[in-house]
C-alpha cells in the first residue's frame, strides 16, 4: 500500500493539544527567574590578555625533553616521535601539523 508523505498527519493519541494561551502563559512564567547581575561584579574575575602576571608562580612541573620526543623546527613544540612527519630542507624534524599531514 502506498503512503502519501505530503498529506498532513493526524494522530489521535497525541496529547499535545495545548492552546496558544496556555503556551504563552508557560513561556511568561519561565521568564520570571531572571537575575539582575551587576556587569562590573561579573567582570571582576575576568583577566584580560596582556595582564601583568609577574607575581604568578609556575605550578606545573617542567620536565626536560625525553628520549622519545622531538622539537618541531617550525612551531618549536615538543612532540612524541609518533607525531614526526619528516624533516625540512635543512634536515630538522617537522611535526605532522606543520607538514600538513595532520
């Protein structure tokens, strides 16, 4: 039997017969919880780029480059050997990201 997918579908067990007035009242009720936030208080914890960080201490342990790592000659990031794409024209190691082999 063929089905006409363009015809409007009516489902008798559909319980979503809410009136427009009910839907509008629900929407206005949900807006009642707005909180007035002071913009200056909200931005107080925000740190802008270029801020003075001279008083900050390094809290991450820094380890020297391991035997199975290399430094990319293009981006100067330290990667595991599995990210090695090859070497540049001068014979320096290049990561996959810089070589475009992703």
